[in-house]
C-alpha cells in the first residue's frame, strides 16, 4: 500500500525537499520517516510545503557551491584498475562501484562514497569507460575508467581444455600409426625366421 509523504530533505536521485509523493508504505515507515527524510502528508504538513521548498533551495545552493571544488578535482580524472583476464579480454572477476570509489578516493585524496558511483552493473570486460560520479542531484562530474589486464593477458581456461583435448587426440593418432608398423615388423620377423629354418632343413636333406 502506498502512502503520501512530504519530503523534508532531498533524497537521491529522485525526490526533492518540499515535494509530495506517494511511496511504498514500507519504504516510508522503515526508512524515510525514521531517518527524518519525510513526514506523512497531513494537511498541516502540506501547508508547510512552500516553506520547506524555500529553505531547501537555499540549503541546496550552499551544498552545490561547497561541492564545486570537489567536482573539479574529480572531473576528467583517469583511473586505471588492473584485473586478471582471459585471452578474450573477459575478467575472471569484475570491477564494482566499491572498487571504483576506493581507487578514486586514493587518486584525489578525499573520500568518495560507493553510492556516488553510477555503475549500473559490475564491469567484466577490459576497456575504457566513462563513469558518472553523482555528488549531488545537480553535481555529477565524470571520470575515465580504464580496466586493463594485470600482468599480461592470461589464457582462457576453456581454451586450455580444448588444446589439451586436441593434444591427447594427436597422441592417440600417433600411437595408432606407430602401432601398425610394429605389427608388420613382428610378422616380417616371424616369416623371415620361418624361411631361414626351411632353408636350413632343405640344405641338410640334400
């Protein structure tokens, strides 16, 4: 069941202070209201909506100004993360928002929360990516993320299996080919021995 609430603070990425929204009841009761982000949209609270918006606009402007320097430190930066990959360029693991946040924190010398990193899903392929870093609803610089192979490209395990199977097949083929002449040689030796015996016997009889 959805209930109407009035937001007292901005909640990324969708809600702004002073706005009235119908949200899921559990979301409102378990998070928004206890954390002070919203209140039930009663008549009394609705009368305060305009004032809440005005105060929020002033606060939002201050926050944006305070984040400009941080945004400039981040904007256009290049971050390289190296991971083990197969010869197809696919990572054995993945690059997550947390890894990007940690790398960027080390790069700029200021903490970047993983929630700021707009990464829809973990990266599983080497390459270059443009990653937005949302510090605020209206402040979203981007960085260039390069995912590279660590210690060179590793062979694909599946390729190793295929190659091993091929080698095994080659060995079997060689054994079969080598085996046939051995049989021929054995027969030839037996025939030669028998011919020798017959020749000796004929000589003795004569």
